[in-house]
């Protein structure tokens, strides 16, 4: 193998060979750290000597054979023909000088035939007797053609100081020191072996990993050549080369390497000396040897793969014991809890009296540093220890917060233990605040309330003051429309709680804080605080729930257009954080936003993507909430079989007392409405109402359950009861919001006379057009088109239906599209004599702002008089605007207005 960056050393050896050939004996000691190429250089010298006709005798020192008398000498004599060197017998000493003289004389005689080159590799492992023979040879053959080439590892000198000192005193002695390769030499070797492109990309990494040690470097190059991997593998060529270096250093250095590998970031020569119970000077020599070999940088391993190789090599029981002792040492020295915990984790031991508090402290430190997986490991180990019930509940609560990063279902399961302890009366109030917050963040409102009630001790007092539905027992401020439905069969409603239990009233604002929403303001300021928070929030365990709530508040008050960019932003942040659980949460929230936007296919796709991010598709409250979005999207599209399959999935325990449980009831209720199971639908929506009232969360913006109940009642012929629900919603605090107002007016219209119905639906269309909910807009427009047809205004009816059909097709509501214009399978065209399919960009360029506003209202079916009243202009001005619009679009009447005009309105209100 070609030697790299050893030109000067080879030249020195060539000079020594030439001197020997000329009749002058020589002694060359090649020294360097293990793996730095001493053997390769010695082999190169031997090969050159043989090529020049010299007699070459070789021997290799070994720590395992160090105690074999004359072991090295016997290897040398084995390289010569029988009888060329005398038989080796006896022990060297004063009585055996003659034997050494005979050996030296025979070697000198052999040199008269041809130069003799004696190569002893790793002479520091040579036995004492062989060293005595070699030293005698060096003294007595100064003018013979004999070259003695010895290699020795620096920091691993032989035990006999006389041998090295005597060699050094010889006038023909020469020392060659081999250093590690520099960066340029490393790049050269990598380029020759792997090509210049690979060298440009990897030479720096290879130099850093090997420290320029030729043995490690060649192993790393070869491993890359074979596997293509840019990082060494456990058991690969690089790891084997590291172990070879340690083996050649001897057992003491190997044991030191094991201790330093165990200490890892705590590694110092002083700590290693304490664990090994050795003098610091001895350990320092070993550290220097490994540093010189490029394995260590100071007292720490230069490259993680080298440390991994040593740990893999170490006996499991011995390694665990070293980790335990390292943990004790670090704790006594006041080392950071996270570093002590790392040793406890590696030892898998918590039988030390201080282990549990250290693991807890370490978990908090690691969480603050964003190292969630390591924090989780600390808590798991602490939880398996002898911690008390309160500590275990605390650990499980912290684990739940961490687990949400990767698996919301696992986060829910972590809280099962604390809840069991709570119900057994085994938890003190001080342990419960974090548990209540986390349950609320998971949407588990009833369980969060249960925890809070234990804290305050007000469970019985509040329970006595309320009836089973959670309403004020007497003296209520308003009549509850639920009271008038006692005649309906109770099977129509899902049970509010588990059988045999009394529903707990939840105080407004306690566990439901994460689900509250601000009051709506017409000027768009409702979401100002939420957006201010979102602009400065960084995604973490502490902020993920408030961020989700802030996005949801924006969605409900300001609409999907304001919420969707934040869903994208925090989904990407979750991906960067490597947190698939958070990614699933924000993907699911994005699906809710798309559903609120009326994008049914987009909502289904995104909800399915959120499901795909979960280790298990079902079995958790979170998954049930995502499933609810899927069910609603499929139902609205008319894909009832797909919705039914999703509804058939088993439901998790505790869903009934969660916000996701309400979402599931809503989805099931809408499915029942779509499949004509009106009693079942009514029961679902009434159960939502009871629960929201009990929670103090009865906000139509959050969940307009009265609309579903009213629709079911209308189908059941109970118009009077339906009207009470609609009126109640229109009297609510959220009625000013255009979305709540619009969907309420649509239901109110269904309960009104045709002329009043037309006006109500026109207002509903106007309201819903501004909030970005295409599906609800289509529902209102479909009803508007129907009432126009019933009142004989067929032209306007056709235009509204054409517009509604297009929007239904756009949002994926195929069943609704068929209801609006039965039999149509493509976008309905305009009547003869005109064109309709003008692109949005072209419309925007052709029409002035005033013309856009007038044309858009005309597309939605408003008369000229109604347009004039809405825009505060004269009827004549409306007619003039429309005339110009017709001329610019090459049409003759309003029925031919292009369907893309709604996009101009959407842009205007974005």
C-alpha cells in the first residue's frame, strides 16, 4: 500500500539502508502513536531491502507473548535457513554471555554474504531475554552490515529502561517520529482512493473523525467504499480499527478507554483516575497515548462512532456498573442533573436515594433545552422507581405533555394513572393544577372539571345547586327551548354521562379556558390579541395549546382566511421540530379551517393526512375529533357510505365528556340529517346543547347546535319548537357575527312565509358571502333560488341556481349540486346569445370597482332597486353600471353574467 505524506521518512530509511550496504551497522527506532503507520513504514523498508538483495529477519512483539522467553529471537531465527543462527537455549545472564556472543557472531557472519536487516515491530512488547540479545548485537556489530529497525508506540515504552537508554547511546542510532497526517495529506489519500469529488465533500469530515490517524483513515475510506455510508456503522471497518488500536495499546489503556466512553461529556483524566482507582499520572499517560493516536481530543472521544465502538465492546454488566459509579461520582461533585441523569439512564438504576429527584430535575432542564426525548426517558425511569403516588402523577403529567409531540393518543393514555390516583383520593391538591390544564388542553372538559373540583372542594356544593342538565334549578334568566321537548323519545339523545352517574356542572371559565373565544367586533379587531400572540409565539410544550386556541379564535371570529396562514406556519414549525403529534394537531386544525371555508374535498384530504400522522388511527379522543371532521366533510359531499364507515369505528373511553365528543355528536347528527334519521339527529344536537350549557360554553360561534336541532325539528313537523331554537340563537351574544346571523336567517326563512322568506334569504346570502363559508353560502343560495322560483321570478331563480351550482361544484358538495340543478354534470352555460366563462383576471381588468360591486350583487339575484339601496346609489346609476358591464363582457342581460364574479367579491372581502 502506498504511504501518504511519508517521503522524508522513506528517504531517511533509504539512507540507512545505503549505509548498511556500505558496511556500517545502523539502528533506527521508528516511533509514533498507535495506528500512525509505524508497521507500514517498517514493512516498506523490509520490502526495499529484500528488493536490494538483503537478508531480512522479521519479528512482531505482542503483549500476549511478552512473558515467553526469547520469543522475539525465535521469530528472527525462524526467518533464516537451518544452522545460519545458533540454537537459542537457556536464560541470558552472566553465565550465558557466550550464547549472546555466539548469536551476534553468527549474525555478523550472515552479514558477510548480504546485508542483514532485522525488523522488530512493537519492540515495547518484546520479552526481556530477546531485548538482551538485541542490545548485545547492537553493541558488538558496529561495523557489520546489519541494520536494526525497531518500532515502538509512543507512551508505551518497554519496562526495561536500560534497553532504550543503551540504544540511544549508540553512535549509529537514529530516531524517526511519525506524526498523524495533516488535512492536506488526508485529502490526498481520500482523493486517490475515492475520487476528487468525494474528497472535496468528505475529506474534512474524515480528517476530523480520524485525527489524521492513517489506520483509522484507511478504515473509514474502505467502509465508505463498500457501504457508501458517510457515517461509520457499529461493527464496521472504522469501529474495528478503533478497537485494534486499543488492543495494541494494551489492557490498561483499553480499560481507560472504556471508562472514558462511559463518562462521555463528564470525561476528565481526574474522574477516570477516581473510577479506576489509579494514580493520575498513570491515567494521564494513557490519555496522552489515545490523544496522540487521534482517538481522543483531550479526555473525550473525537468521534461518536469511536465511543460507540468501545461501549459496544465493553461487557454489559461491567458497563452498567461503571455508569452507576460514574453517576455517584458526578452527583458528589455537584455536576448538572442532566449529566448525572444520563449516567443513571445508561445504568438503568434508580436504587440510589437521590436518583428520583435528580431525574425529575434533569427532565425539567432537558425540556427547557428542547430535548424532549431525553426528558421523557428520565421521567419514565423515575416513574419506574420507588416514587410516591404524588410524584408518579407529576411524572405522568409531564410525560403526557411530552408525548403530545409525537402521539396525542399516548399523551391521553399517560393521564390514566393520575386520574386513577385522583379518584382513589391519593393525590394532594398541589399535584393537580398541571393535570387539570393538560386535560383541558386535550379537550377532556369533564375530567378537567373533576380535577378542579377536587382542588376546590366545591363538588357537592355546586352539584346541589344545579339540576341534572347543569342548568340553574330555579330563577333562570331565560326560557330554555330544551324544556319543551320532553315528549320526544329519550332514545333520540345519547346519554350525557356514563350510566348511573350524575353529570357534573362545570363552572364557566375554569377547565374550558382553552375553548373560549372573544366577542365579535364588526371592525375586525376580535382577533387582534390572538394575532399579536401568534406573531411572537414559539412552538413548544408550553405554547402548543395556546397557539391552537389562538388560531381557533381567529377562525371563529375573523374567518378562515385569517386562520389558514397560521395553520400552515405552525404545521411547518412542527415538522422542523420533528414533532409529528404537533404536526397532526395543526394539520387537523387546518382541516377544520377548510371545512369552515366550505372546501369539503380539501378538508377531507387534510383530515386524512392528520390521521396518517398518528401511530394508531383510532383509540384516542384526539383521533375521534379528526374523524368528526372527516365525517362532516364526507356527509356534505354526499358520500354517505364513507361517512358511515368512519362512524362505525370504535369510540374511545372518555369521549362523551370531551370537546371532541361534541364534534363527533355534531358530525353524527349531520349524517343522521342527511340520511333522514331525524329523531337520532335531534338527540345528538340536544345532547350537544346540554353539554355546552353545563360547561358554560354555549356559544353559536363555537358550535351552532341549535341549527341542527331546528333542521331536525322542521323535518319532524315541529315548526314551533324549531322557531324557538332559531330565535334563541338570533338572541345570543354571537348573533351579530355574519356567519351566525347568516345561517340563522336561512333557518328562520324556512319557517317563514314566501315573501318574508325571500327577504330573509337575500340577507342570509349577503351575510354568508362575506365570511368565506362557501358551503353555507350554497345552502342559502339554493333556498333563495327555490323561493324565487316559487314566487314566479324564474329569471332570477335560474341565475341564482346557476351561481349556486357552480359554487357547490367548486367546494365538492356534489349531492347539493344535484339538488340545485338535477341532471347537470358540467358547469351550466348561459342562455343563448352570450358568454359566461370569463376568467377572474380578465373580469378584474375589464370592470371598474363600482361596476364589480353592482355586477356581483346582480349575480346573487338582487333587483336594481335592492342594489341601489345596498350601495346608496340611484336606480338609474345601477342601470348605467349594468349597461357598461354588459357591453364590456359582450352580453345582453344579467342572466348571462359570468359565474366568476363571486371571486371578485371574495377578493374584496378577504
